[in-house]
């Protein structure tokens, strides 16, 4: 049983309609990292007028254990965060993954396209599995193939993400190319990762070398989108820094990861470049910079948190929005998956 050998079929991305897909896992509450690295940029893409499809990826979340009631809550809260941050469910498609079965259907096919060696190289799997790799779920290992399916079941061409998802998007490109080559088709686009802006990797407030994450055991390490003004202020005031003032240029932050992180956060929140931030605060001590960052954070995040709280009072309305989004998503994904069944040789004769 030899593997197929075909003439490479590289589709021209220009043959596909520009379309954005991205997702967030409801494996806990969302953080400032999710907001700056993803949500805020999702809104910008929507407002640029590109077709945008956004998803709470609940099927991804269960690759690690999730309490069912908490998962449901986190999915609704994540959807509320999208809307509170500026996603308009009339202009973007907003839904949860499990309501559109095309994702898992194509995910299985991609499990048969992706190679074990590719999956074994995924650094996020290695980090999450750690020394426990014999005991994590098979889903955690296969996860990047499902992520490729999330994107490619819409023939999406662009995927805005934070830096930590770069390797998964390279794998998505490899899967698309291998599928096209194996079956001699130019069917899937080769997606462009959009990793842009000052906050593609927001770091922990306790350790500037670690990513800010919803799964960090220390709540002090992150700002949650549900934190109130007092909590935000306390976390920023206590965040780790050094004793030097802010330098005149970004070069002066090279070996100061915590200081660099706070400058990046300020820049992303204020829609400035990190260069502009150091120019504005050159020579300032953290005793001056931190209060400015607190004020900016509260001004930008406060209205989002308040809107999330308001939206969460009506979970039925959130579910209705997710259901409508899922219908619209399904209308795009279903014909694409049906063509994949055709390409791969599956008989589909049910009426
Ligand atoms: P997730 O849920 O871990 O994160 C959602 C998005 O937030 C970004 N992000 C960050 N950006 C900057 N700094 C941080 N500290 C930070 N933490 C998180 C992530 O890069 C991501 O863009 N596998 C994905 C979810 C996913 C997906 C997809 C994304 C599933 N299918 C298809 C894009 C397309 C994940 O676990 O993201």
C-alpha cells in the first residue's frame, strides 16, 4: 500500500475569496493576552470589511478535562467577550464549534493526512503533556489537525492569532498542501497567519519569560477580562519589574522582559507603537508608569467587562446568537466537506 505520488497542486490563494477564521478555547476565562493578541484584532479585521468567522472552540477545550457546567459557562462568557469587545454578530459569524459537525468530520480526514512525526514536533503539545505524555488524551495530540479543519472547512485564507499559534498554522499549511498533493487537487488554500501588532505575546505579570495564560495557577500572573478596576490596579501595581527607569529607546529594554511586557501592553491598549511609548515615558520610574498603565487598562477594559456582565444576564440570548451563527457557518462549511467526501472517495447516497 504505497502512498500516493502526485504532481504538486499548489492552489493560488487569489483563487479563494478573502476570508478570516479564528477561534478561542473556552477552557477558562479570557485574559488580557487573549484580548490584545486575538479579540481586539478580530474586531479590527471585521471593521476592515473582510468576511470574518469566529468560533468558541469547545471541542478543543475537552482535550483536557472540563467540568461540563463550567465549560458551558465559559463558552457563553467567551461569546459575551467577543460581543463586548466589538464583534457584531450581524457582520461576523460567531458560533461554538460543536454546533457545526463539519469541523470534526474534516478533522478526522486530516488525522489521516497529518503524519505522526509532524504532530510529535508540536511544542504546545510537548509543553502541555510535559512528562505525562503517556497519560494525556489522544485528542490533545490530534488537536492541531482539528484546528486545521476549523480553518480549512471554510476555505479561510487568513488567520489572526497570537505568536503561540504560529506552529499550528504552519501545520495547517502542511496539511492543506499534502491533501492537495495526495488527491491531485488544488482544493484547500494555503493560509496566511496574521501575527501582528505590539502584543502578539503578552507575558505573565509575575515572570516576563512566561506567556500570560488562563491556565497559569497564579491568578496574579494575568489580568482576566472579568477583573474589576481594583483587581486590575492591584495586579499591575504588584507586577514584577526592575528598579531602572524606562529607557529612551526600545534597545534599552532588551534584557528587561518584564519592563518590555508592560510597555507592549501599554502600546497595544493605546494603539501606539512600543517606540512611541518609550519616547513618551523616557526616564520615568515604574512608580509613574504603572499608575498610567492602570488608568489606561481600566479605561479600555472596564467598558468591556461591564458589557460582558450585562450580556451574561441573558444566556438564552447568547445561545440564540451562537445558534444563528452556527447555521450561517454550516451553510459555508457543509458544501466544502461534501466536496471533500467526493474527492476522497466516500459514497454519499442517503436521501
Ligand atoms: P487559545 O484559546 O489558547 O487563545 C486564543 C487566542 O489568543 C491568543 N493568545 C495570546 N496572544 C498574545 N499573548 C498571550 N499571552 C496570548 N494567549 C493567548 C492565541 O494566540 C489565540 O490567537 N488553538 C487555539 C484555538 C483555535 C484556533 C483554531 C485559532 C482552535 N482552532 C483555528 C485559530 C484558528 C488556542 O488554543 O487558542
